[in-house]
C-alpha cells in the first residue's frame, strides 16, 4: 500500500462536485483530509493523504486533473527563511505533526519535513523571528 500527500485546489464551481467521494468509491482509495479551506465563491483547498494501490492513486490524481483540480506538493505552500532563524526552538515544541527538524550546526538550522507537515501554521505563530511563511 502506498501513501501520497497532495494539496488539491478547486475552482468555486468544482466545490459542488463530490470529488473526494469519487476518489474513494471509484478508485478504492483511503482518503484522509488533513486540512481544508472551503469558502463559498472562493477557491477551495484540501490537504489530503491518499492511501491505496500505486496505480489507483495515479488514476485518481489523473481523474482530478481532468476536472481541472490543481494538484500541488505540500512544499509549494510554505517557505522557510533560514537566515532569520535564531534557534529559539519554539517551532519544534509546538508542531503537532513532528514536521520540524532542528539542525543546530547546519547553515539551515531548522527545516520542515514535507512528508509530515499538515500546514497548520503553528510554527509560524510562535516563531519570534518570522522564519516561516504559509500560503494555504
């Protein structure tokens, strides 16, 4: 069984379609919604985790693309300004997903582990130096 994370962006019209239901029923995928932002009349976004057969995941993502659902990697929605980091470690302490990696002796003393990040922005909220930016 394979697992893949993606951010799905929907047009306001596509929000009304049962897209996630069809991923489950037509492609036999397990779907976990990690974060959602859906507002009437605006672009909607879902951070999802898909689990299932590798070919079924590929087919499901192709199906979404055919509906003009944009599919992006999680890393496209955050930025880390490494030069600002003063190693306060507050980000590491509040991350609920174990997505913050500390490397004290590195030129990049802090980083986000893309495979763990749920784009919750808790690191951004507590960082006194403004190291993290998000666009979810």
